[in-house]
C-alpha cells in the first residue's frame, strides 16, 4: 500500500525478495501536466510492470472496500507513504498486522514531512522505522530501525533516495525476522513533521543564515525556496551560511551574492529565474544589478 516513488522502491524490494504480493493498493489516478490527463502513481505503474493486481479506492472507510481488503486473506500489509487513512477494520484484517515504513527514527518526526523537517532542524541523522500501525498518527510499536546520516550537503531529494533504499532493505529484513522482533513502545520526545507550506518557501532574511541554508536544502526539490527582486521571484537552488559582515537583514553585503540575515549571512551560489535554466550567481548578476548595499524585501 503506497503511492509515490519512495514506496515504489519498497515494492521492488519485496518482489525481489520473493514475497507473494496478493495485491497493490495506491491512490487513484489524478490529473497531471499541462493537459491534465489522468496519471497513475509511481507505485501503480510499477505494479502493472510487475504483473500485480492494483486497486485504487478513493477511501477505505466504506464497508465494501473493507470487505474486499479482508477477502485478500493477508498475512501482512506493508504500508509506505500511501496517503489514505487506514480504518481499524483494515488495520485488523491482516493476521500479522499492517507494517509501516516510516522515514524517520521514531518518535522523532511523526507526520507528513519527516525528511524535510529533519534537514531543516539540523538533525545529524535520520533513518527508517518499521512500525506496526495503530489508529494514532505514527504512534505504533517499533520493530526495527536503520540509521541514515544527514550529510552537510544533503537535500530532501538526495536524502529521500537514500531513505527509500534503506526502507526497502529494512522491510525485507523485518519480514524475515518477524517472529523474533520484539515490539518497542515509542517513548517520549515525539515531534510533529508538519506538511510543507508554500508560504515557508520565501526566504525571510530576519532569520539566522544557518536556518535559511538548511531550508534551501530541505525544500529541494519541492517546493523550492525563493526571494523577490523587483516583480520577479528568484528560486534559490544552492546556498550556504557564511560569517559575512554585519548588516541589516536583506542587505547585499558582498559579491557575488552574500546577503545579511538575522545572524550571519547567506551566500547564494545557484539560482533559477522563472522559465529559465538554472545558473550560478555570477551569471545571474550579469543581468541583475544586485550590488552591495541593495536591500531585498523579506
């Protein structure tokens, strides 16, 4: 049971390991692209390539959908970024329960955006938790963990791929050891990884440069961070915190593009204008008069 590319990696791992996959559940096809044609999810497409049956109900709350799920007579349901609520009858149907592949070291970062929030917070590591699901949001007992370091250049995109691979490996291991794994109740220290809000994407120069640099990486590739210059939004693709000279937040302090923040300064190294190819800061400045002393709006 999964929808995006993160879950597709787990599906591949289960298939390679030789598990009998009775059915694949994914979210329904949705309009996408300029033509708004219905597009199947990454998991849906991969399941068809593997010759597996696919179901994509809009909800699992109805008795008919729940009866169809129970009729599969499952040992285990594996869930990864599915995106639909699993009602109690669905959680109870498989003999060994529903196992979730969660992209954090629970109880750290429960919720919708654990990869991005871990980078944004400056966590030195994250990982995968295989958890037996219950009604609460990522609150179930933990069966297995795999730690993944967060490198200084890690983006949400690169870390996503590392965690997807680790998740596939971890669920195969958990299923192989299911009879011997001891469930561990989650302790204190839970944090909530709230869903990404596009309103957070605009860089607020009053914040510390270290925080902004982490946000640039955390929001790469989506939704991306940006700053305004005139009537234009400039997307920031790469940046780092530096010990620049003090100045009012938003002030361009030095070439090629070092901007004062609430503390420290942010050196912007790569940007993208709307409808244009990515470019480094020096190429961007050849067409924009952002000389030292220019003040950017927050």
